[in-house]
C-alpha cells in the first residue's frame, strides 16, 4: 500500500508541475521555476512561525505570496535597474532564499523545519503523513494537497486556454487586444508557486525544478502542438515517477533523485529518437536528400534562454 | 474583450496629441501631433531608429508615453480595441512555438471573444477565409516553424484580417518578402483601403513608397511631414527626415524618378 501512495504522490506532483512548467518552458522562462522554488522559503518559514504548525494552507499562502513577489521584483529590477532578466532573477531569488535560511536558523529551536527535507523532500515518508479528519483517516495528506493543486492547475489551464496560448506566443498581440495579460501572468506564476510548494514538501526543491523543466522540454522535442505538448509533458512526468520509484527501489537510493534521473533519461531518448527533432531523424533526413529537406526541424537548443519581457 | 464604444461622429480614425515617448530618459518621439485621414493607405517612413515602431506601439497601448495621448475615432484606445489591428514585426514572436498556422490566424479572433469563451464555428470560418485571402489555405495545418519568411508574413497578415478591424497598423509587412508576395500583400492592403479601412504601414523602400501609398508620414524623432503623397513626398522633406545621411538615398530617388520607378500615386 505504501508503494501505491508514494507513486501516486509522485505522479500528482509531476503532473501539476508539468502543466505549469510547459508554459514556463514555452516562454523561455524555465528557470523561473527554480527561482520560485527557492524564493518561497521565507514564505513557508513565516507561515510556519505565525501558525506554529505544519498546517499546509498557511504555507501555501505564504509560498504563493513570495512566489508572486519574486516575479514582481524580478520584473521591476529588470525595468528599473536595466538588468538582464536572468541577472535580476538571480539576485531576487538568492536574496529571498537567504532570508528564508536566516529566519529558519534564527528560530530553529522553535520550529522543526528541516532544511534537508526542504531540499531533498521526504517522499518515502508520505504514507505515514496522514490526514486525520474528524477522527477519520483520509489517507496521506500530501496526496490531498497535490490533488487539490493539480485540480487548480487543470481548472486554470482549461478555462484560460486561449488566453494562456496567446500570452505565451505573442504577448504584444494579447496586450493590443486588451486581453488581461497581467491577470494571466500572475495567475500562472501563482500556479507555479502553489505547485512548487505543494510538490517540494514531498519531493524536495531540486526534484521540483526537474519536474517543471524536463518533462515539458521532452514533450517539446516530440510535438508541435500545444495541447499535445501539455499531455505529453504530463505523460513523461508520470512515467518518470513510476520508473523512478522502481529505480530507487532496485538501487536502494533516493526516490526523488531517481525520479529526477528518469526525467533526464526520457529527455535523452527523445533527443535521439524524436521523429520531429531527433538527432537520428535529422541525420536520416540529411542522408535522404542532401541539401534542403522539405522540413528542417527548428533545432535542438534547449529553451532556457531568458528573454526580456514587457 | 473590452466593450466597443461607438465612434465619435466626425472624429478621425487616429489622432495623436503632443506625444512624447522615451526609453530610459532618452526621447525617441518628441511632441508628435497629427490626425490621420480615413480610408487611406498611409506609409510611415524614416531612418532606422526614427521611432516608427515606437509610435505604432504607443498608439496600440504597448508603451506608455511620457506625455500626450492618442485617440481612436475620438475615444481612448481601451474602448476601441476591436476596431484596430496590429501586425508587429515578424521577429517579435518565436516561430518555433508549437502552434499551427490556423491556430495563429484564429488568434486574430480572440479580440472578439470574451474571457473563458472558446472560438466558435463562425470564428473558424473567418480565420479560414483570411487564410484563403492571403493564399495560405493549404498551409492551415502546418506548424509555423515550417514556414518561409514570406509565408510567416502572410500568416501575420491573415491574422490581422481575421481581426476584422477598421484601422490596421503594420510594422514592415514588406520586409524580406519576394516580389510576388509583395504584390499579393499590396493587393490585400488596397482591398482593405477600398473597403474604407485605414491602413498605416511602416515602409522602408523609398523607391516604392509613392507608388504603393496614398499618404505619407515622414518621421525622425519629430514629425517631419504628413500629407498626400504628391505634396508631401518631396526631396526637401526626405532631406529633413534622413538628414545628411540621405545624399546617396536622394540620388537614388532622383534616379528612380527619372526612370519612372516612382509611379504616380493612385495610378491604379
Ligand atoms: N526597448 C527599448 N529600450 C531602449 N531603447 C529602445 C527600445 N526600443 C527601441 N529603442 C530605441 O528607440 C529608438 C526608436 O526605435 P524604434 O524601434 O521605434 O525605431 P524604428 O523607426 O522602428 O527603427 P527601424 O527602422 O530600425 O525599425 C531607437 O533609437 C532605439 O534604439
Ligand atoms: Mg521598427
């Protein structure tokens, strides 16, 4: 039974992260996931101190607030300080993360918030982190939280699909049409923050980044349709979760680490064997018709380059 | 998305008042003031960095001016968004983005759809019609990464047509397209104009300006001149807009005028 709960937790976390991560990757802001996952630390710590409990909802709110703050400060710094987007992001998230570390170490005696657990997660203990409601055992708490966040993400993407699409593809057009782009922007960033905090409680900050970036990047190599990309990203997230669990089981290693490794393995496979973009397909095509093919793929550059956004 | 208010009677399609725009305290548009006539093909001409793109983006509400304002049919932009369409320079989007040609054109319809609403059959028909107009119907299902530069430009144009606006702002739609695509685009612009739409186009090829357009705006930080082609597209105004740099250019114009490259306006 505990195997089931661990795998389910990983699958829910990877699905939630893959959905929002796809839009970050498409907007060439993949590392924003990294930034947010670190910068939410003071939010968690403050929520922790104020409520003096490991209650999740105050933590979600604290994390959400600091996630949005990260995005806001990054953009302001970029505009005002005339810095590059990645530089201002680096400044903002490391500062916030450091503040979080200070808060935690200052009050370390009062709170049992473990930095190890924040960085590496504790997915193996998920089955014993039960939610007792009205004296009833409702199953592991992380499953409920991640399920809730996944539903939130799905609801957001399904209801604002066309807005998200135009926001990611052509922000200027969206603004010129009067589409409430800021609402969509901060909605997405809020979703990223929620997903990050919900996921990293169980899988840790490092795996969160892998889950946000790698499955969407893998999907990107395999399809040229947004809807397929979202589905494939979720598929690879789930596949990595399941195969990662068994990899960890057989090698007796960290589950979160093994899942992250598996996301990388699938990315590598896609890189070689993708019919659209794969290295082999390109070689084959080049052989078929030396010179111009009917379609040369758009190249394999990993899309983590930061762009300046208005 | 926004409510579309009625036009103010007798108001010009576009009026710009005392507009000053700057990037980081460096002005790129200085006290620009004009009104555009309705139902004309209008070229915006000026050297690189003159502020042409900035002017259009400011009118479209993408950049906040330092001072001044612009009106669309006498009302603020927010009330008139459905009436104007913008074709940005091609490089502003990522052509590897995972969408099909049809998807991109359908985005033109989003201006008419409220939040949470999905495109309907009618919207899809209009998008398809627009694709047919630019001669790209058979590319509808193609991924946009598989298009040539000229085809990308046509897709952008189709998207603007699908917006079904009354005023069109286009930033260098003729950049990097071959002669047949250029003819095709010009034909579409003229068709829009003949239907009473106002079309404002940033154009770089001085040799074709007077043949293609009805009016011309010469811009270089300040508004140099604006008016009908015959009276405005003069050597003096060009000299003012391009400054000393124009020596070679004006010779080109002189030459092309002699060789009848510059067609008489309204020769259609
Ligand atoms: N985002 C920006 N930040 C700072 N300066 C800018 C920015 N965009 C444009 N500029 C500057 O503003 C001036 C006007 O730019 P703009 O793009 O409007 O010129 P343009 O007339 O469209 O030129 P081109 O013919 O090259 O397209 C230029 O000097 C440019 O360097
Ligand atoms: Mg320009």
